[in-house]
C-alpha cells in the first residue's frame, strides 16, 4: 500500500503556513542577528535508517533552510533511546546541540540508576509527533490474531518453554506494555530487546523470535508481506491498515502511544529556544516531512515550548505511576 500524501490543496496551505511561521527566523537572518553561525547537531537515539531516523533527517533538512545553517544528524542508538540524555546533559546550552526525546527518558530514572534528570537537564523546544505501536508475527506464523499470542505463550509454558517476544529495547513502551499484558494473564515469556525497529522486524520475519511489538515503522515489512500485523495500540484504527483492529477494541489491552519532541541542554536562552522553535515548527509543516511521517502512520502533534515542558513534566509523573504499578522500580540504593 502506498503512503498517504498531502493533497495539492493541502500542500499549498501547508507551504503558506510554513512560510508564515518561518518569518521570525528569516527576519533574524536578514538583520544579521541569527544566533547561529555554524552547523547544528541533532542527536537521534535510534539506529540510522530506521523510521524515526529517516523522519528526523527530512525534518533537519527543512529546518536548516529556515535557520540558515545545516542541521546534521548524529545517531546514538541503544539503551531504549535514552542515550540522548548524557549528550544533552554535557552539552553547552548554546543551541548547537539538540536531541530527540523519546518517552523512555521519562521512565528510565525509575527503573535504573542514571546520572541525569529528564526535566532538570533539558530545555524543551517543541513536541513533534507520536509513535503508534503494533504486534506483528512472521507471515507464515501459526499465530493469526492478538488473542493467539497469549494462547501460544500459555501453550509454550505448559510444554516447558516460553514464547519469544522482541521489542525495540529494555524499558521502551512496547516492553512495558507487553510486561503488563503478560503479567495480567500470569504468563511468562522471553523478552528479546533490539536496538531499533528495522533489526527487530528482521528478527521476527526470519523466525529468530516469534512475536514483535514495536512502532509502525515496521510498515514496509507488513506491506511487502514479510510480516502479519495482528493489532495496533492506538485509540482508533490505523489509516494505513484500517482492516487491523486495535487492542482496545478487542478488549485485550490499553491504548499506548509515545509522543516525542526536541529539546536542548539545560539553560538555553529564550531567544535561542525561540529561533530553534520557529525553524523546526516551520519544518514540521513541510510536505516532505508530513509524507515521511505517513510512512510510519504518524501525524503531527505540535506543542510549543511551554506546553511541551508541561507535557514532559506530566509524562515524568505518569511514568512513575506505571513503573510502581508494574513493580518495575529499581531497588533503593
């Protein structure tokens, strides 16, 4: 199935809106007052070539046009997307270092010992979008439905083995959700964490693991017939796969999404934050970025600096409740 593309009329509107939003940054450059005189680095805590990485590259190219400087992507994959935090914690607050903040940075401090704080050590710039998750199996798997996943896990336990379930990392939203779902049913399974979705989905497609739970960046594997999508965790059915039910409508699981955005180091000045915000806000409306998001079944979910900072604080508080409920909190030191 082809990815959704903006209609011509919508594209025209988006370009007009992007141009108007870009005026503050453009005005700064015209007056010689741009705070940026060299390239900016955007750190992406996922492997190169994955869905989030590709979207960030399109966004970075568009933002660079509004900033008058290149925005270079650096990848630092692993640890469930939390490796962006040490980078931001140690960087100067001059605007030349920006990072993508996945939901896992708000959960990790409760489940493991870290030397950073996702609220104290960052300056929120804007929220971009959110990730939707789904459950997949190999195309030739005997598991045909989401309910079959739990039945297969129970059968495996009775036979003295365990179902293998892959996610995109320890402590990620897919991992936490599956832990909750299996725990509710008193079923054991073997968690197989990967650094990114592409590697994870290849493992499922080739039979190295039996089930995969990850972001809808697995789209190409599903559309090519290598994987079967059993259910998604969204509030409503995916526009890309409208025939696939949600876990909520099946009565099997919760709604689980992972909003994310961009942040810089602690202590960034208001003018620098505003310049970055204006450029990336305009880049968000670029048709190329919207089309890239559509490949992973994502849509824009914009929040400005103040609202995004509030959302980060709320996410941090909410994750503590989730971790406590699931008994995943690290022992007190």
